[in-house]
C-alpha cells in the first residue's frame, strides 16, 4: 500500500481525523541511516507524528520540526515534516538496540528516556511558533498527544506504530483524532472517542490485517456522521540537501580553512544528517571557493 495521508471529519465537524501510512518512507529512513530495530521504531513514529501535525496547517510551504532531547541511549530525535507530504529525520545514535520491554515490544520509551519535546511550526513568514513540553513516556505518541493538549488546548488521541522485522519495515503509520472547540464541551463525546481509540490494539496490527485508512475511520467514527475527504495525499521521504548547499556551507569557513583542507585533506567530505547523503568536494572545488571569496573581497573593498 502506498504511503498516503487521508483526512476526515465527524460529529458535524466537531471531530477531525487524519490517518497516515508511512511504511515505505520509514523503510527508506532505516536504510539511509542504518537504523537498529528500536531506532527505526522511534524515528518512524516521530516522522508519522510530524506528518500528522503538519496536516493541520493551512499555508503552502508550512512545516513542523519535532525535536526530542532526552537522556536515553538513543540520544535524541529530529524530524522535519511538511504540509506538502514530505518528511525527513534522524536519530543521534542509530545503532542503539535494547531488549524488548515488559510487553514484549520494542522498548522505544527506554531508548528515548526522560527529556523534552520541542515543536516548531513554520508557516513561511514571520517568526515560527515554538513550544516545549516534558516527555511523559518517551513512547512518542503519548508525548505528542500531551503536547497537543497542553500547548494547543486540543484534546487529541494519537496512535502510532512501526513494525520492523528481519526484512525491514512492513507496516508503519498513525492516526490522529482531535475534538475541536465546537465539540470539546461534550464530555460524553470526548469520553466515547477516547475509549474507542484506547481500545485499539495498535496501528500496525490493523495494517497487517489488511485494513485501509477509510476502513479504520469507519470502525472508529462510522456512527458519528463520518465524512472522508476524497483526496489522498501521497507521502515521501525527501531531503532538500544538495551539492551546491554543501559548497555554500564550506565557503563560510573562509579561505584559510579551505586552503588547509586542500593541503591536509586533499578535499572535503560532508554527510547530510537528515538523509545520510555523502558529498565529496575535490581540491578543485575548494580552490574555486577560495577564488570566489577573494573576488568578493576585492569587490567589496
């Protein structure tokens, strides 16, 4: 099944639901970064959460940055997700592996540890909106739901999942259900919704059982005036890094540092943290940067 995002409403617009399937892009991230099982689950859940949060933004080009800084062996997570359906991300220590937790599942909470969740929303103009909350479990889903409630005052139920086996990621994605202000005063509705979401055995078991996103929506909200939007947005792992950007970053080091690289290192190598792409700058590339710097200096002088 292709990676995709589907939106829906229920309860006369009082409930907003968004579902994502992210199996392929999570597998791409696993391969690019050489992720362990638990690191794959942690990053996959965070990428799905980022896409779900970005889906609620309105202005084209809007993006959400989700950063987790914590004391666990994973060393932190950073994800960048856009309203356009693109996402990228990495973990600080991709090879960390832990024994299963008491439930026999990947111990994402133990790998993440204690710390903070930082969310930055960039709508493309003005200052980005940022907010910070303390992690409640390290399991990602609980932490993002806590952020949505405490920072955006939106009661939210969030289910995230990644199933990774010896052959890679076979199922990944998530579901976000929010009670909007017009319905938030209906305590019975909120309780019913929370009960239904909490009764789910997880998200990936539904995908593995052959459930589609519309079928999952119908199971949860079919008796609440469910309306599924016809558009299915495609999702993909995408990084905007390029060789030109690498050269621009190297140029900022200055002529003296570039000359040292030519003499001592015979060139330069840079790896993008987000996607793992490796760029090689030859001595000729570095020499041209020095020429450019000298030209700019003489013009400005």
